[in-house]
């Protein structure tokens, strides 16, 4: 599995919106500045996230973006699959795959299945809220040590 820059940015945007959840909307310009993402590329990422139902945009002078739904229910795997597509390391793991002559005797399929299970066990069980909690704990530790 390889995460694209677009997906990496999408995850960072969603985390930033999770951290800003009770502070109102965040403009694309502000997100661009905070996350060091080129504005043009960020706008593409936000459009994709809006299409996926992860964010909502608000228009006007005080417009911007907000997270849709409960961040504890938004798993990283769902975002990754929306932005980058399937996470399986090889196509033959798909139950509908029929293009391999060795599909029944392939010794590698079991290995790729284990790799896939390891990846999905992580990304499908880590939420945006889990990530935000980690950020808050790290920030508290930094604030305490200063």
C-alpha cells in the first residue's frame, strides 16, 4: 500500500478540521497556511473530501470548511479508500478477481492476504478522533515541559 500526496494531505486536512471542531469553520487559505499545502492543490483535495461526504463547505465572508459527522466514526481506511482506492497489495485478493490461472494454487496469495489483513486491521480501527487525541496529548506534554 502506498499513500499518495493527495491522500496524505486529505488526512491532514481532516485531522486539522477535527482539532478545530468546536471553533467554527476554517477557510481554505487558513488550512493552506497551517498545513503548508499549496492552495490550488488543497482546493482539489477539499473538493474530493466534500464529494466523499467528509467535509462541508460554507460560503460567505466567514465561510470555510467543517468536518461532517463524528470524528470517532471516521476511520482512516475509509478516507484512504475514498482518495486512493483499494488498499489490497495485489488484485487477486478481490473475491471477484478471475484473471489469474494460478489463483487456486498460488502460494503467494496467502502471504498477500496476511499483509492485507495487517494493514486493514490498523487503518480500519484508527479514527480521526484517535489521531486528534494523540495530537492533544503530544501538545499537552510539550506545553508542560516548557
